[in-house]
């Protein structure tokens, strides 16, 4: 229970609610009056998310000084016997996510000043950016499932509006609908899971639900069902197989939107949801196995598809799907720290890669890697920063991706088969990362007019990329035990594993054999890409020939998009047509119009017995007498 004095007290944990509130207020103002504001109000959106990032530091310091979780709420509404409150929870998971969302969103919005300059809906774009940030911040701070679900759906709405921002282009409109409908499948499951838990516990509060699950007050079968339904929601948002098909098409939106969705908002929400409800998954180990299996399948399939894509943004998109699967794999093996650590570092280098890709597209007007090449000579700063992000994604030491990748591998190392497949995924990452960098920045230009037009990014785009480059290089050091004392952080912060964990602290342990194996796998992938795409020692056709079946499957996205389209055409549309026929012919024509027509016909016939003519009445009486006489003769 929070008091007004606490809400208005010193700046700290209890003021975290101001981060989403500031962004929501910016959205309201921009929607209403952006056309009358200088710069269409973009500065207001940036100021709001900057305030959110500024609030992150006192919130984190306050938590570290107090050393305990903070929960703050106010009355919302009463539902039967349930008193539903509007509140937030401040714990290590919320703090980490708050830092990720605000920092990446700020970088993306500043970058958008240059990228979206001159767009006729410039103000509306920044309004949506503010709503997106507000929704995601509310999601990560929510202390109950109902508020979390409201924010969850707002995130989906914002993604729909931003993916389809250029809705006059048919592909963008179709991609927005595809994302919205595909994620709805998972969202319905998530909603049912919430209702199942409410039915079992009588509360939406996360703390109350976890306490009931740990005490055995919820039947094990109920916990398992609700966990699977919650994971279904996470599968939709985090693009896990087989609900991953929407994410590559989401590239039709503006590139900064792609960076935000892939790094810190929508797709991160699914991984966060599993992490937030992790006590439920821990109570049902076999459900965790399902999470791990789906994660492993996703990371392998998406990695193979990334190797054969030709659109620069789609290569990075499939990389995102693969790495989200990597996070789910870690969660499936109980590695909460490893998964969120990877989410943290991934946010920085994936945002950097998308912004770098946006810089290339902005400078050349081309997205197909077959039309690029040699751009390091024209765009050396962009090339250097993009390559840092790519190598961090590949996991080369000492970049951020190296530390987080090895934490995931250490988590799955107890299963040799899964560990081997995970190393293979690391190798594939090296291949598609090397291929992307070599085709875009090295070699000879393959489209001379685009090459001649290329130029370095303006400062509004370069500065955010530079900040993300530094984070992609050094954010992995947060896992080290010596970081807290070195930076003189308050409280007992030693490293991420001692700050964010499930069960008991997980101090950082360096595993030399894992580091060597993973680095060799990465280098092998990079070397193969160099031999094929730079050195010419091996031609791509030579590699593709013996793997023709696999190549065809990957190039056609394993025919999942085609399968979904077939189901829609043959089943969904056929069922819709049958339903429409039944509604029109039976419900409308018979049930509605038929009853009206029967009443009208009956009235028309009945009016004939009152004509006002004597001969009609005489005829009626005569016929009546004859009928009665015949009845008397034959029945008497």
C-alpha cells in the first residue's frame, strides 16, 4: 500500500511511474497539436524519453541502496470480490528492462530526426514513438497481469501503426495486418492464461499468483496449462516458430521502427513475459522443456534463412528471430540471468545494426545486398560502426555479444546434444554476419549510380549509432563481479548474476573451454563467408549445389508462409464464405426477412374475410352451412 507522502517523496523507485507517464503525455500533446509545434513536436517526444532514461538512474540507485523490491499501487477498480489495483513493481528485472527500453528508444528517436526528415507525417511518427515507449515501459513495470496485458496490447497496436506507417504502399499495409493478426493468435492464448490464473487464485497480482503456485494452492495441471498459454503469447510477440512469419515482413516500416521493434520493445516483450512469470515455469519443468525446444528450433531455422536472404534488413530480421530463440533456449534451461543478459546486449548491437542499415539505405536508396558493395570507401564511419555491431552479434571477444553468448552456452552445456546444436547456430551466425558485411561494405560496387550517390550519415543519425557502438562494445562487462566496486556503485552490486537471478545469485564464472569453442565456431563461420564472398576461393553455387534441398527450403522460408496462405485460402476463406452464405440465406433471408414476409402474407390473406360486400358474407355463410351439413352426415 502506497501513501501520498511516499509517492511525492524523494526521487527514487516510487517515481518510476513518471517514465511511462511522460511518454504518454507527450503522445497526447503531439496527437492534438503537433502541427502547431516547432519541428512538429519531435523535441517533445525526445524530451519525454530522455526524462525516462534520466529517471532510470535514481530508480536503480534507490533500489541498490535499499536492497529490496519496491511495489507501489493505487486503487483501480473492483471486480466482484477482487480489488484490482494500478501499480508497478521495481525489482532487478524491471530495472534492467527500463534501462534497455529508455536508452534504445532515445537513440532511435534522435536518429529518426535525420532519417524521417521531410516526411509529411513527421509529427504523427513521433507521437507513435512516444506511445510505443510508454506502452513498453508500462509493460515492464506492471505489477499485475491485467495492467501488463493492457500494455501488451498497446505495444501490439503501436507496432501495427508503425509497421504500416507508410500505409499507401500496399506491402506496408499487408505487413502491418500480418503482424497484427499473427500476434493475435498468441495474445488470445495469453488472455486465456490470465483468466485461468485469476479463476484459480482470485487475483491478478503477480506476487499473489506466484505465492499461490509455490504453496501448491494452484493445481499442477492448472499451472502447466496457464504457463503454456502465457508462452503462446510470448511466442507471438517474440516471433518464435511457428509464429515467426510476421517479423521479416515488418521490415516494410521505417528502418528506425525496425530497430525499436527488434531491439527494445515488441519482440523483447515475449522474452520479458517468460522471465517475469518464471516462477510458474519453474513449477512445471516439462513446460520449460517446451520453451527450450521451441527456442532451439527457432534459432536454427532462422539462422539458415538469414544466410540466403538478399534484403539487408531481412537478413538482420532473421538474425533477430534466431537470437530471440537463443534467449528462449536459455530460459528453457533455467538460465534467467543468461537470457536477460543476452537480451540486454542484443538490444544494443541489434539496434546499431538496423540503424546502420538505415544509414546505408538512406545514402544509396538500395536495400538489396546484390546492388551494394565497396561502401566502406564512401561511408567509413557507418561501415566501422556496423561492423562492430555485426562482430558483437557474432560473439567475438571482447565485444558485448561474446559475454552474453557464452553465458547462454554455459547454461545449456549440461546437455551435449543441445550444446552442439547451439555451437552450430553460432557458426551459422558467423556465416551470415560475414556475408552481410562483405557484400555491403567490401569488394567492388555492383550498382555504380547508388555507389556514387552514397554519403556519410548526418550527425543526427551518426551520434546515436556511435553511442550504441560503445554499448555494443562494452555493455557485456556488466556481468563481471568487479564492476560494482570498480564503479563504486551503491549497495551490493557485484555483477549482473548477483543482481538479477532466479532462486539464488549466479556469480560470473568464466569457462575457458566454452569461450574457445564458441570463438572458433564464430571464426570458422566468418572464414567461410570470407572464402566465398571475398576471396572467391569457393563460389556460392558450389556450396549451394550439394545443399540444394536445404538452400531451397531456406530461400522459400521453409514454405511456412505458403502453408499459412494455403490454410487461409482453402480453410479460413472457405469457412468465411460458408458462414456468410448461412448468415445471408438462413439468418437474414429466412430468420429475419422470412418472419416479416410471413406476417405480411398472413395479414394480406386475413383481410379478405372483411370486404364489406353482402354477397361475400352470404357466400361465406352458405359454404359454412354446407360444411356443417356434410360433417353431420359423414360424422354423425
